[in-house]
């Protein structure tokens, strides 16, 4: 069966904040300029929002520009931040609240909103469809298509109905080719097609390697007398500091007596015994956290990597036939640890470049170099430039001294220090040998506040068609046992937040087992594997988590 093809002016891969903002803005500009432009958005999740996971405190700067009347249109921004609290956790029992004076200015949340970004994206998709955009959830973009001259032609969605052994099953359907004048890649952090494009076109040449964190999140319903709508709590220190790791925790009081809480562990950590999932479960037992959770009910769980290298790691975002936008490129503001407003702005700027180019008809440029100028002339670039030293400070100087330098940089110099601090060590290259690293003691879950990974994955509604090729591929099947196990006690067993990877021992000896059914598509394995041996590729459409309102 040959693949069918469809033609569009613009194909957008990923129905997240960047992709949907780009789609909406293209159609708005097309209406303003009386241009006819066809736009298609493909999304691998079973519905828009199913794979969206974010904290999230949303800065409304971009949505104010995109839809100034968003309140009248019913955007789900319902809980304005009422109070900021920032803690330094000194031990498992103690913490002190930092005065607002000691908090870097960009991290203050006045005027921001506690939101479910999954629901914000669902709303953005409704606006896009109302403007004439075609949105196709359940279709995973599996392959980049190229013209003979090497420029991007579009994408192909994945085949459906291929067995684990690679044979066509009864319900086999070949993927569809979507061709476009311009293809925008908005897959989120460590997009598997974006990763290929960065390598093919040398987009990260001369840049620092991208740096990442793994974010784990739960939503709880808590007793009404403990709920403080609009309260935002952030914290640093314990428990991550015990393994020499960095990152932070958050707890946001949203609507309906719900709190969103989570932990972000920087993936440049060095102790291979460290488990981000276990660190998160420990943090929930801290007195400043558990006081909200006792008597509450955990509703859902999920995890997702975030790209936090900032401007120093930002690749060139344009190439012949397409653009990288949002977290597929790495536009997150690393001081704020906020990437939704910047992702939206990158999509809106991409829309401007696309619409201007399409107005030239047959003489439209293949490479949208104007996009780079638009980014550089925008508040998006101003934010990224002002926060460019964050990763360097935190990674090179540690949490305490690094945080102090971030404060000096932001509060005294306004992000305009006369130097740029680089971190050129990729996150996968930072692990120390297991034999030289202290094993943390992780208590058993009490199943009231802390839980195990498998019961957590159950709450993510994750599912994959079982009889399909494994989407977690190994370049060399021997490396987990011959290299990673003796050197690092195979850290995939611990950095994966879903229990996908196991070392199993039976009569035949040890083997590396991949439980792909559990995968929540966080991409941590693709990032942190010390041998860079694990390559995440897209499974069949509809596969993965089904987050209701993350």
C-alpha cells in the first residue's frame, strides 16, 4: 500500500503552546492580509493536551498579544497568583522562607496565573479550528521528508498495524505524507524529529550543548481548609542536595481545591544512584509540603523533560523548508523556569515570518532567515539574553553560590553582566562511577503521601498497543550490560520516572528489559543515557500518557 499525500501551505508538528500559537497567528494574519493559507497541525497524543505536562504558572504576556480578549473567549486562566513563597530546605525536617528581597526579580509571579497547560492547549486548539486550522490528534509525525535539493518537504505520519516483529497485521494502514511549503517543528523538549534536524543541518554548531531537567508532577485534591487559591511555593536544597544534585520543587494552589506539585531534577547530576522519582516522593514528606497533602487524594501523575540551557544552547532555528519553535529549540527562560509564554511567542514570530514569505508566491524563500531577525528584535530574545548565565552559574558554582550569583546578575545588573558563562559539558557525560558514589537511602512508600512508580504510571493513563515495534531503541543491545551496568549500575533503572528499564536476572543470567508499555514519553532516557545508546522514536499514534489536565 502506497502512502497517500496531502498538500498544505504550512504543516505544524505538535499541538503544544508553540505549535498552536503559530497556527492561530498564521490564520489571524491571513485574514488581516486577505491571504488564503492552509494550515495543518498533527499531534501524537490521543487528543490535544493528552501529552502536555507543565507546572504551570503562566505569564500571560504572549496570550495577551495573541488573543487580547482571552477572558471573553473563555481561556482557562482562572486562578491568579495571590502570594509567592520561596523556601530553602535545609534538611528533611527544616526549611527557612527566603524574604522576597532575596528572590531574583524575574521569578516573582505578580499578574501570572496557575493553569493546566493541557487545558490551555485544548482551548488554543478550539481557537485554531475556529480560524480554519485542521488539527489531527492521534497522528504521530514519524519521519521528515526532504526534496531532492535537501530542503524539508514535510513529514510522514507513522504506519499503523505493524507487529513487534515488523510484519503487517490485519489492520495495517500506511502513514500519510503531509507536504508543505513550510514545516514548523513544535514537538516539545527533545523532539525526535527536531533532534534529527539539528544534526542534519548543523543547527547547534558553535553552541553549548543543551541542558535539561526532568520534571515530575502530581495533582492532588486537598481539604478545603488547607487550600489557598493562588499560593505559589517554590523551593531549593533538600533532598537533591544530599546527592550533590541540583533542581527545585514547586507547589501551586490551583482551582477546585487542587494543588499541582512537583520536583525538577537537573539532568547534569553526577551520582548514578540518584532517582529523581524517589527524590520527589521524599520531598512530599517535608513538613512544609505534607501539611497541605495530609487528608488529600492524589489524582494524577506524570513526568516530562525540560530544555533549560537557555540562549547559550539555543540552536539556529531556521533551515531550508522549516523552523524549530518552542521547546523543540529550547526557548525556556531558565531563571523563571517558565517556557510556555516564550514558546507561544516563538510560534507567533514564526507565523509572521511564514505569512510574509507566502505572500511572495513562487518566489518565496525556502529558508526563513527573517525568523532569526524577528526573534532577535523581540522580548523573547531580551528574556533569553538576560538569563543566559543561569545554567553556567548553577552548574559550575553549585546551588548556594550559583543562586547568589543569579541574584546579583538579575537584581543588580538586570541580566547585563559583561561576560557570558558557558557550560560545555553535556548532561550525559557528568556521571561518576557507581563505585565512587554514595547510595541514597530511599524509604519505602507509605501509599498515603509517597507511592511507587508503577502505581504512579497507572494514574498517567499511559497505554501503548502491545504488539508493535519497541519505540525505545538501542544502538547496541550489549551496552547496558557490558558498559552501563559495571560502570554506573545501569542508571536507566533510576532516572526513568516510569519503571521502563530493568536489569532482570534469571537462570539464563542478567538481561536488560525494556517495559515500553510504561513509557510516559518524557525523553529522559534519550538525554541521560551515558553511552547515548537509547534512541526514542515515535510509537503508534494515540500511544503514551493521557493526561486529563496536566
